[in-house]
C-alpha cells in the first residue's frame, strides 16, 4: 500500500544523499527538516502497513515474521498487537 509514495520518498532521499556525498556539500536547516519529514513519513507508512498486516492477516497468534512491502525490512506479525502477550499477567511482553 502507498508504494508510489514510498518510492517517491526514496528517490528524493537518494538524490539528497548523492548531493551530500560529494565533498564540500553542506546541508542547511531547511534541507535537514525536509529529510526529517521524509524519513518520518516513511516510518509512519511502514508502521501503518505493519499494523494493518497484523490486524487483517494474522489473528491466529503466530510468531511469524514477514517483510514489509514498502521497506523490505522484517516486521513482526505476532498476536495481532505490538507488545501484547496474553500469557503475561499484565498483558504486555517484557521488552528489555
């Protein structure tokens, strides 16, 4: 989902990376803010996709993992909710 948006964001980030990879290229505050917003958008879209995948595809309590269609990264698909563990007395898995 939102594959076109993600690809456009990745292209823009790649262009900026090429620009700043050259020696002497300096980043100003506006460019940094633009990069931050793009990365935040990608992270938000990946989170949305992962949550949608958990709620629609994997309600069986499986601990299977899959790859995000947008980022290619592994995402958890366990128990339908992030951090939720029905076997833990307070309902949440220890993260540390």
